[in-house]
C-alpha cells in the first residue's frame, strides 16, 4: 500500500500510530479518547485515509512521552523517560505546544 504520509521512512506514520497504541495496551476507542478525538476520526488516521491532527500529536509528544524523533524520523526510542519535563523537550515538541 503506497501512502504519502511517510517522510521517507520505512514505516508509514499511520502504522506508527498503531504501534504506539498497542504499546500502550489500548484499543482504538480508548486511544482516541486519550488523544481527544472521536474513534472514527482516529480510525481514519490509523488506516491512512486521513492525517492525524497536530493537537493529537501534541498530546502524544508532550503528555505521553512519545518521541517526535522516533515518530517522524525513526531515530531513538519510541518513548522518552516518564519524568520528561517541558524543559527537557526538544524543539520539535515545543513547536506543537499550544501558546
């Protein structure tokens, strides 16, 4: 399945969403609620028919410790250590933070 939601990586972004969801031990309904979106909207993001919104990515990166470097570039671990503070977040995470 060819998809334009990848950034030159080997794993499509929608597949990474599923990997994160499964790593957290959540079903689509639970994960979509955690991200603040409806289950049907999340499902379309996971199947690649639409892109995930920046607000949901911010939740993943800032509130749940998912590494944007892993998500976008496949560099480093999937998750930061649990005690990550805002000062420890890299620039790519701070860009997604609401003002």
